[in-house]
C-alpha cells in the first residue's frame, strides 16, 4: 500500500539520522550510505513499478537531510585523515629503521638506490580519493584537500628525519650503509616530485 511504503521510507530516514551521530562508525556505515545515496530511485526500491501510481516518490524527499549529509561527509574525511596520518607515520618509522639496518638499500635495474616509500604513499592517497569519487564530487574535493595536507605533513616529517640521519655523519660510528641510504633518500625525494598522485591533481 502507498501509505505503508511512504511510512517505511520516513521511518528509515529517521533511523539513518540517528546512525550518523556517533563517532567511529564511518568505515562500517560507508557501504550502507553508498547504497542509500544511489539506490532509492532505482527500480528495485521506490521506483518499483508496483508502487505506481500510488506513491509520489518526489514528495518523500531525501533519506537524510543536507545537514546530516554534510555531517557524515565531515566525519568520514576526519576518519580517513586519522587513518592516513597513522599509516604514513608507521611507514616513515619503518623507512627510518631501514636507514640504520645492516642491509643495503634496494636498487633498480640501472643501479639507482631507492625504496618503495614514494610508491606506497602515492597508492594509499590515490585509493582513498578513488573511494570518495564513487560517493560524489563534494566529498572527493574534501578528501583531495585533506590528502594534500597530510602529504605535506608527511614530507615535513621525512625532512626532519633526514636531518637527524644526516647528523650521524659526525659520530664516531656511522650506520653501515650511511651514504647509500642518503642516496636512497635523495632518489626518493625525486620520485615524490615526479610521482604525483594523478587523482590529487583535479582541483
């Protein structure tokens, strides 16, 4: 019946409003909201032929309000920011640990020393932007700005770590492959310069 369909839609909308209030649930709710954003007007839901002409879908309005949607997007961006910051910090710590190791740095087929750090950081940023693109342009723009900010913070931390590593030269006992890892750092910085995440150059 038309009344039951409209009533169910209204009740579901009210339920969604309560779901988006708590923090820490964005990751688990993201698939639900993707479904909600793109499926209500599909033939499987409110555009189902059995509902016509009894239900005026347009009169039901969106499942969540614009304010609630913006709140959800902001929480999602903040959650991604925290996750990215934590992940990149751990990646940097692992990289710095390698500088003091007993093993030589990696090298490519031409003999240039490098590590996988630029590639994995770039990939992580791109993947998060790609997820945002599937939801909408506004969220994409927010995630791109956030990702660039986190990349800037990461590069600053990398710079500080390199400065500390450079001071090892004045010590009596240098790391075993001190010069080789300095070359690795230089090559990685060049890679960061030219390996720009393509999805971040959209604003």
